[in-house]
């Protein structure tokens, strides 16, 4: 991944950014899902001790590699066993759900743990075609609103809680003492513009779209359309180790698989998943390409130098770090090094 950007925009001279984390609850070889979820708890508690700002949980369906199928449930469990860390979704796949129910879930979480809850929303399916069909079996696809309309509905339910509306329209109660912080996860300037237009913060998913130019265009689009309101974050895959050689060895031979069906592209973790996606979609014309994982790797100093470069060039003040490896000890060691501890 080319992180050193050309044509830098106007920047300030101070480098100062927060670090946050994304956890996908990976199931290591020989593990059970219960063990993977316990590892997520240990990860969250370590993140809190190390001073990370927030931890987000992902949503994946019908996966034997990832245990986190319901971020809201996992958020509640982790909130109950931490005390200061912000915890949220990275993200809820809104296309599958009622915006009203999503708003209720996050208002309830925010009432349970005031000022500690983030709602991150994504539009990827989070699974293969059969799980998507099962998730959306209650609604005819032809009548389903598009993603922008769903996000607009969700915004309404998250912000319209006035008692004067009682009996006149549905409110997503309970009303929390502090509203959840709102983030739209995306990998394009169109997503950035949508976030800005509805008053959401924006997170560029750099571990999904690894183009530095698209990252630049998306962040600049958010700044332009948000008129200075809200924040832009960048989420990147990164692994820190004691030496560059050790880091390189840990990420070597790690790949994703890109499935192309006409003008549609989907990235999955294994060839088996890629083949299953093709089979479940019923496609006859397709292409499967193996792609190396684009992971920032090296020593902690190496990674911080590159993050600082992005921070200066794009005025991004927070990074959400994802370590796309299954070994819990390797992930813990990486976040300790990035936090300045061994």
C-alpha cells in the first residue's frame, strides 16, 4: 500500500493523533467460537489498560473464521467488563435491518454505558449470498429502500426523541443521557459525501480499499461537504513486531481473494469462501484473484512514522487499527508495541 501521499494539502505542523482498534473476533485454528470471544474480551481489556481510545466490533455472518455475527450483543458484554474504553460497531450492516430497531439497540446500549458507545454503520453484506438472503427474508428486495434512505431514517430515529413527539411518531427509546457517537464506514468519496450530508463522522476503510488516491479523495470530499463539522478517521491494517523481519514473517503468505461478477467486486478471506460466493450467487461469468494482504508492518516506530505522515497530509487525528491475523498473542503483542509498551 502506498501511504506517502503526493500533492499534500495544507497542514499544521503538529502531529497528534489518537489510536483506536477494530476487532473481528477471529477463530484461530483449533479454537472454538467461545475461545475466540474470550480472546476479544482480553483484547478489549488490554486496549483499555494501554490507553486506546475506542474499540469496534465487526459483523460477519455464517463464518467459521470469525465469531462476531452480532456486534450489539458483543458490545454489551464488553461494556460490562470494561470501564473507560469507548466500544462500538465497526459496523452494523444496515441493509439487513430496520433502522428503527438499530436506533433502539444503540440508545439502550448508551443508556447502559453513557458516553462510551459508538454506532458505526456499513453497507457491505457481511457474508455470502445465502446469509444475506436469510437476513433479509422478511422484506421483498424490490421494495427495500436504498442505503442512503435507510441511513437517513436511522439518523431521524437517533435524533428525534423529544417528548412532544409522543403519540405522533415512533421514537427509538430509551432516551440515553449521552447520544452514541455516529460513524459511517466507507471506502469512497460517495460514502464520504453521504456521511457529511447527514451529519455523521466518516471512517475511510483503508484495509478494504488500499488506494492512497481514493483515500485522499474521500477525506477531502468529507471536509468539503461537512463544512468543518464532524471528524474523518482512517482505518488501516497494521502489525507491529520487535523487528522488521519478524513483522514481515508474520504477514507473509497472508492473502485475500477478490471475486469479480460483472461490475461487482467482493473481497473474502479464503479461496473456499470465494468459490462459495460464486456458487451461492449462481454466477456463470466470474473471476477470482488472489491478493496479498496490504498490512502496514514493521517496528512500532516504522508504523508511527507512516501514520504521522498521513496525519500531517490529511489532517486525520485518529486511526482505527485492524490486525488481520488470528493469533491472539500476536495481536496483543502488536497493540502493546504500538502503545509504546513491550
